[in-house]
C-alpha cells in the first residue's frame, strides 16, 4: 500500500520540479533596452499637457511576452491647416544580449504591434490632442521559442506620426 503512495509522491515532485523550471525559464524571458525612435512630420510631440517636455524616443522598458505597454503623448499640429494624424512604423529590429541583430530590420513585426487610441479627430492649426500608443508583444509559442533560441533581449523600431490635410 505504501508503494503507490511513494510513486505518486515522486511523480508529483517531478511535475513540480519540471513546471518550476519551465516557469522560471519563461518568467526570465523579457525584452530589455527596448525603444522606439519617434519621427514627426507637421506635428510636435510632448510628454506633458503643458507642452514643455518634448518627446523623441519612447523607452518601453522591460516588456514580457504576452503583455502590452502604453505611452501617452500630447501632439501639437504645427501646420496652418486642419489635419488628421497617421501612425506608421518601420525598422523593427530584435537584438540579442550583445546588441547583435537577430531579426530585422523590417517594415513590420509579426511578434509586436503598435496601435493607438486616436479616433481620426481633426486637429486645428496649433491645436493639441492627447494620444496613447499601445505596444503589444506576442505570447505565441513561435515567438517564445525564437526569443529563447536566439537570446532576444531587446528591440527597437521607428515610429512615424504625420499629418494629413
């Protein structure tokens, strides 16, 4: 009667050990040194509503697979006409722990996505609008596997915000 108990206990210990090892592997997977270089055409971006602290780079910090990060900007139309805004990205690059490129640069990323909460509202000349950029990181098994095997530790990409009149 004691033997089945010992077998079950050993199996449980092995399951706990293996799952702990797997969880520690995935929980240590994070992307560091991540940033987005922001380029503007016809618009200026600021970190504050008072328009005193200009933005040029967004440091996304450490981002875990399956998570998202937000960055709020205040955009001012520097043109002399009513305008709507457009968001685009380029040069998505994944980097390893020695800052070597392991993927990219490319115009888009299959593992990361940048969107915003802008609703296509018209911004008058000199007017300001608050927008939140949302960076989403994939939790797909393909991304996790690639990030582990290629030692992905960081990423960068360019963000372009332009006006349309």
